[in-house]
C-alpha cells in the first residue's frame, strides 16, 4: 500500500510540475497562449480613443506572426465600456472571472481605472500600463502595488505649460477649461505649480462633466473673462467643440491643448470645423512619433507602424492614438519577456518595475521607458510642439 501511495504521490507531483511548466497554474497562461484584456470606449463621448486598443491589438498580431513570446501567442480581449466607470468595473470582473485573463492591460480612462483598481489589487491581478496620465498611478503605488500607468503624467504636463507661459507670456490672461475629475484637476494643479509666483495669471476656470452634451456656455464665460491664453484640458469631443464655439464667438485665444486631445487627426477635425487660423499656433507636448509628420516619412519605426496597421487592419493609419497603443503593446511584450519562460502574475509585475527600454520604435528619439521599484512612471519625457499650417512642429529639447 505504501509503495502504491508513493507511486500515486509521485504521479501527482509530476502532474503538478508539468502544470507549472506549462503555466497552467496561472490564470490566462498555457503552454501556447497568454490571455490579457482591458476596456476601452468603442462608443460614447470618448470613442475617438478606441484606436488605442486597436493599435495595440494589431501589434500583438504582428508579434504572434513572429512566433509570439517564448512560443506563446498573445490573445488580447478588449471590451467596450463607453467611458462609463460602472461598465468598466462590470467588464473588468468579466475579464478576470469569466475570460480568466492573465492581466488587465491598457484600459483607458482615469475614473474608469480608479473604479477597478481596488478590486484588481485585492486579488493581485496586474493592472498594467493604464491608458491615463493621472499622477496617482505613480504616486500611490504603495497602496496599489499591482497598478502602473504608462504615458507622461498630467501634473508634469501641466507644469510644462505653466513654466512656458511664465517664461514667454508673463502678462497673459490665462483661462482653463478642464474635465471635472482627477484627469482635469491633475493638469490644473500642474499648471498652477508651473506658473509658480505667476499663478495669478489664471483669471478664469470652467469645468465640465463627461456626461455634459457640450461646453458652449463654458467657452462663452471664458471669452467674457477676456482670456487670451486658453488651457484646454479636455477629451477630443470637448476639445473640438471648444475650437468650434470659439470661432463662432469670434474669439481666437492662444491655445494649449493637452496631449490626450492633440493627436493630428483630432486637430485636423477641429481645423476643418473652423479654419486654419483658429487652430494655428496651438501648443501641446509630444512623446510619440506622428505618422502624419513629414519628418518621419522614412523613419523605420513609422514604416513598421504603417505595415502593421495595413497587414493586421488596425484602422486609419494617420491615427496617432494607434501609435500610442502600439507603444504600450511593445512595452507589454518586453515586460512579458522579462517575466520568464513560465510567467506568473507576480513575475510579470516585478518585470514591469525593472524596465529600461531604449529601442521603442514608436517613441521620439531619446525617450526611454524606464521603471524601478520606486519609479512607477514609465514615461516621463516629452517635448513641446506647435501647430503650424495643419501640422505639429516639434521645438525645444526634452523635458
């Protein structure tokens, strides 16, 4: 009986070892596949951002066509949350409990990710490369160790604008239109910080909720306050509306448009809806290569981007948000490689916190994806750009 027991025990141990070797003990990981998932607004007021997920999906298909990562193909499931935090929570639970994803990747939106962060951290599911620049993703890592952002944080972005205004327009009358959540408030705090002793240059502030139909009244109030320098801290729908309403009012302030709405395709819509004069001279920050910029016409990274988008049907090639999605996907692939041949959620999270990626083909030269146990801001470099004659023109050095 004892011999038989040893044989059975040995068989069970062998099965356990085989299961670990194949990744079967880790949800979402098999010997041939890694399943990840996220949410994005395919519909609703922020549907312009759907290209972030589509660009990432196209890059994963490209990686899979090359054999995947450690012989595993990446299956990426993204679900439409309509930019509604309640739907984000519901669908994130579905991804974890029903789809059995290995990690949540690239979910979009500040409030949306805040809604799921406590749940994911409680069950120790990596919430990787959140598509939001809220400062909390980097500063609150001790409370939420399973969460990390990706893009430059909003407070730093606002600080760049504030410092530039203080230096170049010390007598400006600054007005701010911002989304009434941590996204908009982070940018506003950064702006105030950057202005420093010149914070009194801010003469008017107007906010809006994502459920508002438009920002027409807010734009009128900002004009009435004799604002000549407008900080546009809004998502694409409301950013475009602001340019349109300003044109109707005969108002042409100098506009600083935050990076989440400054994509060339969005600016093109705003220009077509108003005029070149209305968008001319707008300023923003940039950290990605722009596929519409002639400067990158022969760049290998943008050539790769175009070929992937065309081959794997990632959507409109001129969409900068798709470039962002590819960059985030590139970072996930590098993280998965570092997580080991038989990755676990723990090894994946540890890998995400020891990145030093200098060869991302989709980022501006000199921009590095770098993290550590105490640095949870993967991207913290950017340059200023000015909209001129229908295109963004980069100027100055890296911030």
